């Protein structure tokens, strides 16, 4: 394991791919690996791109990677794709769209299957981001799966969250829902050559202005046409502008509190006997027991195991 850690710290792309697979599969070795890498993390800038399917997230991520490389930065890309209903793996549409970066050793791309995770992120995405961070990737671009307004988990992982929206694409109303408005640090109004862009931008700014942010930041709305590169440099500069003013301890503490809760939830469910879950579910369906009592009994068992003075 230490040999793998050393290869990762040296930036070996094969070691990165091997480690990402261990992490994504939640293998027994992955926890020890991440424990060994954590001390070397915390240096990268994590930028999340979220929004509905078809708004151009992949193209914007590709453009952002190009600008990062132009600035001399090494890049890691995590693209969360929908899960195949047949194999359980990722439908690798994002990697196909990012082919131009495949031959660049300064860009590491990892497509991950969502595997039913809510919030637009694969469960292991945060750990793969830590892996890339420890490996020295200076900019990490994370593209969510594109499921709509429920995709707010990215805001707990990324240093900067870019919400991508498109006028007249059917996401006008959803874009103004509180969840997406609240997580946006920057709005990318992509495909801005479409009809209705002016009115949609006004509506978006009006809705955004009603969201109270503790940091006082007013998320800018940047018009882009990602396929042509229009507005992308402006978007890139605003991403960095927010990163300069948005780095604060409170935001990072809140993010880690949410992350720890998710890690605890995942670990408890992973270790809990599946047979017991289904046995209890069968009893609940048959109305032999109620779910509230079942959960309370499970919690009592946990409390008893950690009672002070017990070995």
C-alpha cells in the first residue's frame, strides 16, 4: 500500500487509475489508502459544474481544462455519468466529449458511475477528488450527472460551484428553485445565442438577488457559448474571483460537517447486515412491527456498544 501511495504522490497516472478503481469499488484497501493520502491534500482548487442534462456542462469543463492548462496548471477531471442499467457502470459520454485532453499527461480524466447516488455525485467522487489533490493536480473539475434541481451535493465538495443553465431549454423554472439558486457561486448562462436570453438573464438575476448569502457575494451571471469558446475566459476569471473572496473557515467547516455525516451514513449502511434490513422490511410490510420501533432498537444497540466503561 505504501508503494502505491508513493507512486500516487509522484503523479504516476497508472497508480492514479488503480487507486481510483479501489476507491470507487470501496475495496478494503481504500480506507488505508485515503488515510495515507489525506495529509498531502488540501492544496487543489475544486470547481464543480452542475445543471440539467444537455446544458453544455461537459463542453464548459473541456474549455475550463484548456484554460487551466494554458495557465500552466495540472488538471484532474471527475465526470459523473448516469449508471448503466445493465452493467452498473458509467455511460462514458463525458469522456468521449473530452477526447482532446486524452493525450495530455497534464490532464487526468475519471468517469464515474452515479450508481444511484442522489445529489448528482457518485458516492466516491469526494474521495477521488482527494486522491487527485494529493497527487498534485492543481485544478480539479467536477461535473455532476445532470439530474436537475436535486443536484446540490456538489456545493459541499467544491470550492466554487458553477450552475450551468440554458435559456429556453425547459430549465427556466427549475433554475429559479431555491436549491439551485442557493448553491451557485457563479452562473454560466450557456448557449447564450438562443432566443429569450435577455429576459431569462433578468429573471435569473432577480431570483438570485432574493437569496441571502452570509458571505455577501452576489453570484454573477456570465453568458457563454461553450462550443465557440465565447465568454469562457470571463467565466474563468469570475471563478477565480470568487475563490479569492470565498475562502473562509466557516464555509469549509460546514462542508466538512456535511461530508462527515455522509461518510458516517455510508459506512454504517455498508457494514449493516443486509439480511437484517430485509428481515425488518418484511415484518414492516406485514405490519408485524412498525419502522420507528425498529430504528430505535437499532440505535439502542449502537449506544450500548459505545457505552462508557464497556470494553
